């Protein structure tokens, strides 16, 4: 980066021989001080923001980055928790001659090096100086209500390229020497549907950065510049050492797991994510070879092929579970390496669309959970409901050209069960610390009425420890033409699987006018334009169960029934517990459990995955992925679709509702798959 500030000699956080220089007590004090600065920045942003995305849903974050652009301090509890390993370095390097008062802005997934992973995420970076010396950077991001593009709120799973997803902002100066780039402001406001709301959020971001700058100046005045700079180095070293101590608890070995996206939205063909987790004395390598090529829709994850939060989030959760004292900085990840083949869904090539990348990120989490379940039996929970869905309402403001866009609710599934504990009902913090939007605000700021918002019975995976239930929300439309958007809907086909004999959770559904003569399944909605009086019900998936359900204590099953988590019918069918007159029948329960006493173990994937893999096994799908990646990017999805359709002719049949109905002759289909692989292999030779 060309710049006018004075530079000290470069330092590296990768040298094994370096030693922390500051006294432990002083380092602990400074760690707390740095986290307090990041927290205060987050509080400032949340309290001054305009949109529901930020002030209610908490889809934002703040941080302090060292002079390489990596975070040495991050909020502990506020906002999006998982972005600690983001790197501002690429965006910083793209802007030259940084001076006091400058602020960088970007939302570009590719030109920012994956700092922004879809374009509604607006990033600001402000260099903090002490005199003429750069000492660190302040950073924050928000999810913007709208950034232009083909639909209100800018995100659609059906978009096929980045150009459809809104106003692209490569890294550039929003402020230069403290002066706002007014031309950019005009251009920016002209390219979004909610200009005043958007820029109000940006002003909140600027306020947070100013608070951070002031607090950093105070810390340097108090402790001295040398101590401040050394603390950044020592804290990362400290985090790295503590993280490695945790990772050494994982037995050395190779652990392979894969999971599926239901489809790519353009077809009914599943999308596979595969990971081989290799552990060697606390060093972890994640190899995502065998994952499917990038798709033509918006599910791609722009990691740039390097270590990225969307790839390592579950390892961060593991480390934090074992050691709650570890400082929140990028040192947590310095013992982790990755291989992400270019052109896959986890490392797409520009201009692949990326708007719904969070749906894929959830499945990455599940894939790593599966690998860890093999490595650490009994310690890793079953997967969550596997979906994070911002339900968004968009409607025209009366007497205005502007569109009103707001998050009605960010819906999730239940948390997976683990040995010794049920999953959490209706709650999943697997991606972020997002909040519930108050229903009163949803109804006050839009024309919709929330008729119900409740836990979904019989949705949690059956097990000795039950998976957390999903959610059920019904929205009444009071104004025709209101658009309902559901981004990231998943687990309609493949279930959140169970562990150690536990069963899978219930799948997602979206239903129009449930319980009426006009009831129909909407499936995965992109934009559904409703009529006045319509009712839209969204049912999210439950988390996977853990252990054999017939070993669940009858008193726990009775409690679940009384609480509405499990119906009487399911208690009898799934748990062998007969309930009547407010209690369970001991004799009938014992008799039923004795008749069905077979013990199950391993993963409970559900029938959909089992039947699919009777044809499309791991070895064949790894070969298919490798062959497809040898084709030009524009041909990969088309060729995959041709091959899968040749093997399973009914896969695209609109009448066929269940994937189990598409596979009726596994042996013959496998032979056809081998033939298609051989033909493609010959074509490429």
C-alpha cells in the first residue's frame, strides 16, 4: 500500500520462535480494553442506526484491525459473531495514500478479497493515526436494507451473476482528509430503493468509527505507542497458543464428511459440500475437494480460496466451548489451513452471484460438525435446523416513490441435541448473534399482521436427547401487492441428521393459506406477491436428535407433550411412550418399548439422503466434481445437469414432489452414471 504515513519495520504473526514481550497482567488489561473499545463501537452503531436490519436484527459488527488488516479485537456478544477472521488487507491495499480522516467503503465480494461476502454488506475501514504513524484500523459493517438490483432488498436466490445483485462498490474513499465524497453519496443514493435509510445507517457506522478512534487515542496516551503496538502482536500470539491447546484435544487423523444443499434453485439437483478434516498435533487442515462446482444461482460463497470465516466458523465454536477465556482475534485461526479448489461453490469465479451465500455457509457448518462428530464422539452436537431465513416484506410507501423494506423476522431452526442435553428450541446462533425483531415493530412499520409465532411441534429430531424444535410463523397480508421474500430457505429435501442413533429433524415448509380449501405448498419462495387476506406460514426445521429415542426417560417425553413440543401420537410412535389422562401408562410403555427395543447407532440421515447415495456415492461424486472443474466455468453446471438428468430422468419432473420417488432402480442408475463419467473422462483426455 502506497501511503504517506511513517512505517515501522514489518512484523509477522507467523514466526514460531517469537515470544510475547508484555507482562501477562498488562496484556490481560489491554485485551479487556481493546474488547471494550470494540463493544462501545458496536453499541454506538446499534443505537444510532436507522434500519431494522441493524437496530433490531443486529446484522452488523465492528472491530479493530492491525496494520495488516486482520482483527486483534472483536465484540464478545454484539452483532455477527463469526467474522473474526475476516481480512481488511485486500481492500486497504486497493486504496493508496491513506491519511488521517480517510474512510474506505466497499461492498464488493471479489474486489475486497471476501471481506464483503455479498453486496448488501457495506464495509467501512478507517485508518487510525498517532501523529503521522498508522497504528491500526477501525472497521464496521452493516447489512443494508437495499443496494439496488433486481428485487427489493437486493437478494434473490435466482440471480445468475453479480451484476444483478445491486450497486457494486469497489474499495474507494468515502471520506478523504475528513471530507465526504459528495459525488459518491449522490451516486449511491440513486442506486438503492431506500436511500435515506441506507445513508442513515452509514452515518451510524461513521459514528462508531469515530468512537473507536477516540478510544484508541486515549489508550495510546495512557500506555504508550510501543506498548499499544506490541499488545496487538502478543494478543494474537496468545490466542494462537490457546487455540492450539484446544485443537490438540482432537485425535490426530483424517475425518471425511459431506452434506447437501437441497438444490441450486434453478434445478432440483442437490449440491454437495464435502470436507476432509486432517488433524496433526493441533494443526488442522480443511480440504474441500470433492465439493460441487460453482452454481449459476446465488448460493456461491466468495472465499477467494483462502482461510475464511465461512469455512472455519465451527472450529471457532469448538475452541470457544473448550476455552472461554481465549481472546477474540485472528490468532484463533492461525493453526488452521484450507484448500478450496477454484471454481467450486466455495470459491467461485467472478462474476458468479453470491447473494444467498449464508444458506451455503450453514451447510458448511453442518459438514464440519459431521467431521468433528467422527473425531470427537460424544462432544459434538447434532446439526441445527440448517436454515437462516430473513423473512422480508416489501411494499410501496403511500404517496412516495420509495419502497418500504423491512425484516419481519429472521427465522431459524432448532439447535441439535448433544450427549447429555436436548437442543435449544426455536433458536440457533450457529452463524450470528442475530436478535428477534419485535413483532410490534413489524406490524407498526408494515401492513402485515403476525397471526402466530410459535414453536413447531414434532419438528425436533427424535433421540434420547431431543433436537430443538423449529419455528412456525403465520403472516396475514392486509394490502394487495405486498411482496414476501424468503432468502436462504433450505432443508426442504435433506433433513438435519441425527447422531449416535438419533433421528433427523423435520423438514422446512412454506404454506399458503394453511388449513383452508386454498391451502398449497409454496416451496422455496423467491419473491411471492400476495393478495389481501392471504396467509403465509413458514415452518422451519428442527435440530437433529442424539441417541436412541426409546431410551429417553418417559418423564421427559411427558414433559415435552405437556409443553407442546411433541404430540401424543409422536410420543407413542417415536419414543414408545403411551400418554393419557395427564400421565404416561407405565405398563403399556414398557410393553411397547420391549417390542421395539432394537438399538440404533451412527448417523440418522433420513430416507432422502440414503436413497440418493444409493446411486451418487462419495467416490463417484468426487470424480464428477474433479472432471467438471476441468471444464470452462460456464459449462460446469450445464454439464452436471445433463449427467444427473441422464441418470435420474425424473429429477426435473415437476409432478414428482419427493426425491425418493425419482430413484427406482439404483443398480441400473449407477451403471448409467459410470457410463456418463467415462464419456466425460474421454472427452477431456
